[in-house]
C-alpha cells in the first residue's frame, strides 16, 4: 500500500506560518506581553459540554485550550501574557478543523472588552494590511439578516426558521440561533471586512462576564471577529467571580450528564486560583491555522498544516 | 451493520439515509460560537446518483450500508440483465438496467468493471476508464485531412455514438474515455 507521506501544505505555506509567528512574537514583545508555556497534558479538562477533550489514560486530558493554566498564572501575578501552543479537540475534523491545531491566546489585565478588540484589530492590521473593520452587536446583526430577534422571538419561530435552512430536528432555541448564525448570518458578512460581533446572548457566555442590556436582557461580554468567511478570534471580558465559576462548572457538569458525555470534574486548581483573586482582565483566543487560511485566502485547513490528522 | 457517529464521517464512507445506501462525499464540521456543533454532510445516493445535503448534530449517528465495490468481468447481456463474473470465485451476478445505467454503452465482453454491490446485489456498474471498441459505421473522411477540426460522428459496436477525427475509418478500433465519452485515439491492428 502506498502511503500519503508527503505534507499537504506547500513549502510556501510552511514559510508563511513561520513568518506569521515571528510577526506575532514581535507584536507582543513590543507591547511588553510575556510569552508563556503551560502544560498540554493535565489532570482536568474543560467542562464545556460542547468541547470534547482527548483523554490520555493514566494522565488526564490533552488540553483543549491553555485557558485554565493561563488564568492560574494571572492569579499568581504574571501580568499580561500570551501563548502559542497546540490544542486538541476530539471529533473536530473537517475542511476547516483538525483535532490538533495551534492556538494563539493572550490575556490583558486591566483591559476591558473594547480595549482588547482594539488590540486584536491592531494585530490584524499587520496580518491583513488594508482590511477595513466594522463592529456589530450580535442581536442587531442577527435581526438584520434573519428578521428575527435571537432573544425575544419565540423558541418555536427560531427553531422553525433553522429547520427551513436545513437544520436537524429537535434543536433547542440556543442551538437554533447558533445554527442560523453559522449558516445564514455569517454568510451575510462582507468577506473582505474584519467583522467584529459583540454582545452575544448570555447562554453563549462560557467563561465571559455578563451584563444587563438597556432593555433588561442579559448579554455576554464576548466578541468574535470574522474575516473571509472564517471565525478568527473569540474573546471575553473574563469572569473573575469564583462562586459564579463554580456554578458554571456545576451547570456544565449537569448538561454533560444529560447529553450522555463523560463527567468532567471542576478543576480545583482554577477555582482556588480564582478564590485567591483573578485580576480584572480580558482574553482572546485565535486559531493560528485560521489566521494563515485568511492570509492565504484558503478554505481548507490541510493547505496550512504539514500533516493533518488523517496522515499524521 | 455498524453505525457511525458524525466524528467518523469521512469521504467514501457508505451509510444508510432515508432507507437508501449513500456514499459520503464531504463532511464539514460547523461549530458556531460556543454552542452546539453540527456536521454538514454531502452524500451521494447510490441508487439514484443524486447528491443530498444534510445537517446533523455532532454525535448523531447513521447506520452503515452493506456496500462493497468489487472488480468483476462483464460476460454478456440477455437483453434484460447484464451478467458479471468474479474472476477468482467464478461467482456470477446479474445487474438490471437501472444498475448498469449509462455504463451499458461502453460494456464489451471480457472487460473488467467496478461493480458496486448492495446487500450482495449489483447497485451500480462503472466501466473501465478506457475501452477499445470497433467503429461499425461512419462517413468516409476526406483524404489528407488530419487536423480533425470538427470531426464526425461514428457508431461503435455497442451502439454508442462518439465524435472521431475525419481520418478515422469504419472497421478501425477506437479508444474511448468513458468518463467523458470522448475519442482518445485508435488502436493500430
């Protein structure tokens, strides 16, 4: 049998990755943000029921993001930090996903969400010279494209609309909104513009703070940035309240049980670090392969990976 | 049959959907924000050849389809069925017109074909990429014209009609690319 031993990325794409990483390192060096290195193999994995960690028998889990460890560094007084590391997610494979990928993640103590968005756009100015940017509130953008309000439209109307666009049956409201966002709304964003989307519904808060909007609805202090049809960045004004963190762990754990997933115990190290005190901060994660795909106008992750999962 | 979850979906996997065997063409993992992940899947219905697009929730699964691609030799047609033989076991299978489809115009006795078996019966027949067939009818071409600019129609022994260069004559053997139905040269006797 002949094996596919050759890399799927061209030499040019391999060089582009090296170039992108050196641009990113120079960007943070100039701003006094410290590069750090945290474990990829740890006893606890993320509790989020929509992210599956890869277990390593006898050791724990390959990390789906360096978030928990980086927050422990922040609580210990590291100041602003960034990391470029591998991250692992079981089952995430497709034209734009590989179970092992490279993540760029950074945290800025003292930054609110808009300060961090500005810093992301400054970095993107170096990576994607000349690309204009525009900011949308999730709710307004969703309503403009679909004619439905993601927070106040009835569940059945949102679910029915998602099904009209080919969604599987039995979605709940949150999943129906996610589906419409991923299919119709993202597709409507101008490809050649850096589109910043803010104020996500509170159910999509993950580890972000929430706040009450002017009309009383709860929104998450979270943003995403899209460019050339790719979701490039996902940022939060970070939750710092250890008790709220514990409640979210408990909710995740209950949902994991309902979905029939493995139980993920709350990470006691993270909770203790947050009890000690996580400084007010904002943080963002970006997929390095996505950045490369956007730079090279590619829509296949294979083209920027030396050896994707099926030939690694 | 085993069942496959969305994380196992990949191009070429054969699964059952709405009671029909299908081959997965493409599986695109879609993960909007922090929520429910989906698999947007393109499948070819192996019975009809139609391409379907479906979206599944991550973790959903489909039953595998008992579909197998095997190399078989075409033996003969009795008008109703086209008969194929496994050259190792000598086992024979008969394919109906629906299974043979467009392949029938390229089938020459003793040629090896790829036969897709579903629950052990022929579902689809793929002719070889190139076949060599005798030209049984074509207008005499003009002497000296070798450029073959427009070409002319020629009927092959199987009844298929292709376009050939003007210099090609009746009784010659044409090589045909069955994927495009185009003339690909002639075989010198």
